[in-house]
């Protein structure tokens, strides 16, 4: 297994403000899989993703990614782990406003010894003609493409997306999903995608549904619908 | 809404407590330095003028070759000129110091006894204050003067020796070597009759009745002291305003006062600007809230008032506390010890001038309000919508296209462009700090150079100034002719000594030609008055009120006091002396000259000792100035890089998610600043030096020393290295701050 999560628990606060957010989560994802994480608001999706991304520490349990155990890792080691393996895509793009599209992507290119070809990636993403624009000069969808390109440029083995289409209309959402699909096929990138959108479930290899910090569904799709054919996005 | 805003002011203060605290402390420190320096200056100026008035300071003094007759004195008195004999005899004590013995005063230049009481009987003496301090004398001690036993009954000062120098042409007062002493009239006369002592000096101090002037005194004197060809009967005439001994401390402090007040405004303006950068930064962060408030009907005035209030409060309280410290025991009183350790002054109560209190309470908040108003007004003039969207003005500069694929370099350029305002503040802060630094450094360099130049240029071991020259020149001595003239520049009159020398002179390097009125000037004269060969120099004989025009033919190394050289024969002709006349003897060892003929004796050791006094005296002031300059740069640098890190915290947190290491982040976000600081330093150092060099003649207009502000070229790279070192320290501190920014921050807030 590429990613193995075992009995992960996570809580915030103490006494009156105490909340048990993750209550013993276990699952696994194979290399090259696209996996959707679903659940109601506040169910702990983002928290789980952040634990996997090494941004939050878990209270107990184990997360193994590419053979590395995250539990108990020192912050500097976690930072190197993110640097070497991960790519992040956020709901609100989070581009650096005073850098151009190209420069935003270069931020992450800098981190990799063997980055993807920048021009080729810009072509695939469809931003070639916007490379010298600043984020404020782009539409939301274009900004998210840029954010994805930034996450992909260093050719990460694991891509973590927290509601990548959350702020986009359905047409643009589809474009983004098609893009993720293409990337997955082309580079074999393992992907974890947190989303509220039900339709996305059918395009991925695996689905994980969480409720109150516990796994309520965990299954693989036998048949996958290509993103281009998804309905009700 | 007002109440809500008031609460927010407190919250702002809490949120950025360390930043406000740092600023507050800087303002306290700045105002403390300004009020203590200016307060001390004001105290010395006001109180020494008051004391001079109370003690009937002379309007002038003149010296005659032989005493006036009683009839002559009466003529003067009848003409409304109140006279006080201040005849004196210089006595060399066993410890090598010189005591100028005078009789008690009745009408003019009264002695202010700080400790003990005035002299009443034979065997009692009142000693000058600074001399007593240097020698550890106290009331009740026994002292031996020229073989006679005395009891010190009092320690005091006189207004005519405010600067306690033996000769008017002395560069500096050195109280370890010279002081005054007062005895009864009878005792003084007994001394005067002693043949073995050095000759008596016949100086009269005068005070004028209403309507009388200096001219009246001179006219009366001329009527019975005709100017003879052979001997000048009136050897010196100095009015109080041209006498470097009188109100010297006050004159010295005028500059401190002005510089302090100006520096205060400059530094406060700088910090007002620093504050405005903070506030603008804060407004940017809160733009959405402000926009919403606008939409809800809030007026710009109210918002502006809100953002201006906290800075105005902090600067006001800082200024008031700084002033309180300045007027407390650790302030002005301590600053004054600099004056007390040099000038001979009675004990003064600190004065607390109202204007200074107002200055301290008003300048910081008003500057803060004015600067903030202009900086914020534009920012807050945007529409509600554009504020809500927090539109960055898409300035051309920020969106400039960068060529090349060097990502790190491009990133730094972008960061620098984004942080333009903070960078400009750093540069301005650096320049102000450099100005202050150069002020201190110049002070140090001037003292050191004056000492070095004067000591190096003295080739003789002893110099005798004679009152009555004998015909025969003693064995091994070199005869010269010296006259004391004066020059007034920048409001101060200083003695310039003209020395006539032979072409084969062993002791001076100058070789003046025998052209008429042609002189070679000492290095100190050249630097002080900015003279070079070919220039003309006019010197005045204050006794005869005659001006002498000279032409400078060259410059020599001599730098003791202010001295110019002339061909001795030409000089004799110019001043109407017979050929062969001399009044100065130089030698490699002591000469067997009749004590009664000696007017003044200077040894090389004396010159060496008094040369060192400048640096010693000024060191506390220099240290304070240099420290202040360091603090200004450090704080501005620290606060501004703090703003940069703060503003970049979102981006930093983002790249942390991507796995950037703290060092890499520092390199991306802060290392571009190195170029800014280095460039600012390179561009700023030389103009700062030049600017301070330009104001310096004013600063030392009352000191009879050269103005050699030269320092070796390697000071520049050292200063540069110092600046970069401060930069590195600040960056190290900010790097720790970067290390503390959490990557999760991005997930919580968005930019
Ligand atoms: N730093 C924190 N401190 C305290 N509670 C937190 C913190 N972060 C998250 N929580 C709580 O943990 C719970 C799960 O949050 P999480 O963000 O994982 O939910 P989510 O499933 O991503 O929800 P959404 O779909 O709305 O994004 C929520 O109840 C939230 O209030
Ligand atoms: Mg979430």
C-alpha cells in the first residue's frame, strides 16, 4: 500500500472546549489511485488530510506514506517529507499575489531536483498564454489551474486537494477534474481529494466517507466514469 | 461605533505590544537624550549668565606694561569706568602646576565661594574650583605657595575665568595644570615685592556706567598712554564678548542646544514615519472591515482619527516620560557634569525651561499626527468597494516584467518591490543614523587629530614668552617674535598667534619669505578657516583696534593653537619694533632666564597633556552619540523587517507547507534587503560625512584648534561592515520569527 492510515485519533482543546475530531480512522490507498474523501461539514475531512499532509500532528495511531511513518516525526523532518513527496491544492487557490503565474509555479519548481517540464505543464494546464499575468488578472478557474500546476511541477507522488472545485462553477469544475484525471493518467500521481460534490465519487478509484471522525464507508469503484461524462456537477 | 473603536485601540496595543513597546522606548530614549542635553545646555546658559550678572562680570579688561598711576586710575573712574585691579603673579607649584595668584575682588568679577568662605586674613586662600578638584584640595587643607603656608578657606569661581585657561590662546583648559587663587590685598602685595617670583601682570578689569563704551575706555587710555615706537604701554585690550574665558561654557552649550533640538525633530519625524508604515500595514490588513464600515456610513474622518489616535498617544506618553527622565537626577544634571568637569562654574540649580517641556510634549505627537495624516489620508480615500476587495493599486512597478529564469533573484526583486515603503524607511533610517554617527565620529576624529597634530608639530622642549627681553639671547636658545592678534568667525573671537622667525629656525618647519605681509599658516589655522595658499587673512589687534591684512603663501604642519608664521624682520617692521627685537625663546632644555622677565612658560609636556584632554573630555558625549546612532539604525531595521515578515506571513506559511526550510525562506524574503541596505550604505556614507563636515565648523567655532576632520579610508569599509553586521543580527532575529510562523496559518486565513 502506498498510503496506510491506522486508528488515527485527533482532538482539539481541553476541558470545555474539547473536541474529538478524528476518532480512530483507518484506511489505505494504493499507488496511482485517485481517492475522494466525503462527509458532512465538520466531520473531520480537512483534519485528516492535514494529518496526512504532515501539517497537523495526530494524537495516536499511525500514518505511513511511501514507507515513512509520520507519527512522532519532528517538524523539520515533516517539512522535508512534504518537500519530497507532496503537492497541495486548496479551495481558495492561495497564489502569491505579487508573483506572476510563471513565478508562482517556479516557487515549487525550485524545491525539486527533477521537476516536470514547465512549458509542457503550462500547455497541459492551459495557461501557456497567461504565464506572465498576475493572479489578480486571472479568473477563479485559471487561478486554480495555476495552483494545480504549482502543486504538480515538482512531480509529487501524492497530491492532496482540499475542495479544489469548492469555489468554482460546474463548467470550470469539470475542466479542473478533467485536468486532475489527465495528470493522474499521465504521471501516475496518487491523489486524495476532499469534496462535498457527490458527482465526483464516480470518477475516482476509491471513496472514503467520514462521519464524526469515523469511517462510515470505504469502497473501490469497479466502474469509473470519466470526468468529461460526469453529470450534475 | 466610537466605543467599539476605543476598545479596538486597546486591542491593537495588545496585539502588537512588543512593537509598540519598542517604539515607545525609542521615543522615551530620544526625548530623554534631547531634554537632558538641551536642559543641561539651557541650565548652563541661563545660570552662568545670571551668575555673571550677579558677580559683576567685567565689560572688558586691558593690560598695561607698567601699572597705571593713581591719578590715571582716577581719571578713568571719573569718566564712568569702574576699575578693579586684577594684577596677578603666576607661581609654579612643586607638582608642576601653575597657580595664578590674585588679590580679593571688591567691585568687578566677584568671587563666588561655593564651599567655605572668602579670604579675610593673611595666610588664607580661596582656590579655584576645577583646580581644587583636579588636585583634591578641600576647605581646611594646608597648601604651600611659593614657600608660604596657606590654609584653604574657600573653594570658588570667578566669572572672568569661566574657561580657566592661563593664556587666551590656549587650545583647551587643563585644570590639573592651571588654576587661580585669591589672597588678601596685603598678602598679594607681599608676593608682588618678591624679586624671585615671575613678573607681575598688570591687568585691569572694568565695568562701564550707563552710556559708556569700549571706545571711551580706549580714548581715555590713549590720552595718557601714548603709543610709543619702542614699547607698547597698552599690551592687551579685550572686551568681555571677545574674551574666550568669559561665559565660555554658555557659548559652548549654544551648539548643544541647537543640535539637540534639531536632532530631536529629525529623529521624532523618522519614528513618526516608521509608525505610519505600521499603521498602513494594519489598514491593509483591515481594509475589508474599513470598507464595510464605510458602506455602513462611517466617515473617513472617524476612521482616520481612530488610526491616528494610538500613535499620537504612544508618542505623547513617550515624549512626556522621556522629558521626565531628562529632568530627573539621571538627566540634565548628569549631562551637566560634562560642563562642570571642564569649565569653572558655580553650582547651578537645573532650570526647566517651559519651551522644552512644551517641545517634549508636543513635538512627538504632532509629528506623528501630521506624518500619519499625510500617509493614511490617501489610503483611506479609496471607495468602500475597493477597500472591501482590498484592491492593491496595480502599480506599474509592482507588475513589472522580469526577465531571466533565475527564480530566486526574481522572487527577491518582487519582494523588494512589494516592500518598497519599508525599504525606503530603512534607507531613511540608515541615513539619519549615519548622520548621527558621523557627528559622533567627527567629534572623536577632531579631538584625536587636534591632539596628534599639535603634539607632532612641537619640536621645542620649552618656550618662554618674555615680558622684558634682554639684549643677549641665552646660549642654545632660538629667538622669535610673537604677537597675539585675533580673528572673529562664526560669532566667536579667537586668538591667533603670529610668530616671527628667522630663516634658519630650528623649531619650525615654516620658511616664510620676506615679502611684505606674507605669512605661512599653521595647519590648524588652515583647516579652521579653510585657507589655502594665495588666500588673504585679516587679523585684528584688539588693543589698538588695528587690522592687519596678510597673504597666505603656504601651510606648515604646526598645529598648536592657531598660529601663523612671518619673517621676523618683516614682522618687526610691521609692528614697529626695532631690529633685533624678540620676545620669545625656544630651546631644547630649560633656560636660565630671570623669573621676573618671564610672561609665560610652556613646555612640550604641557602641550602634550592638554592635547589629550579633548578626547578625554568628549568621550562620554561621543559614546552617547554613537550608541544613539546604532540604536536608531537597529530599531528602524528591526521594526521594518518585522513589518516585512508580518506582511509576508501568509506567503511564508504557504511555502512552509510546500516544504521550504526556514533558511530558504529567509533567503527568499529577507536577503533582497541586503542589497537595499548595502546600496543605501554605499550611497549614504559619503554624503553623511560631507553633510556633517559642513556643519562642523559651526560646532567648534569657539575652540582654538584646527578642524582636521580627516579620517583614514579604512574607516569607510569598517562603517560599512558595521552596518552589514547590524543587518545580519536583525535578520537572524527575524529568521527566528520566520521559524515560529506555522504552516497551518494559510488554512485559517486567506490573503
Ligand atoms: N484548530 C482547531 N481548533 C479547534 N477545533 C478545530 C480546529 N480545527 C478544526 N476544528 C474542529 O474540528 C472539526 C472538524 O474540522 P474539519 O475542518 O476537519 O472539518 P471538515 O470536515 O473539513 O469540514 P468542512 O467540510 O466544513 O470543511 C470541526 O468541528 C472544527 O470545528
Ligand atoms: Mg474542510
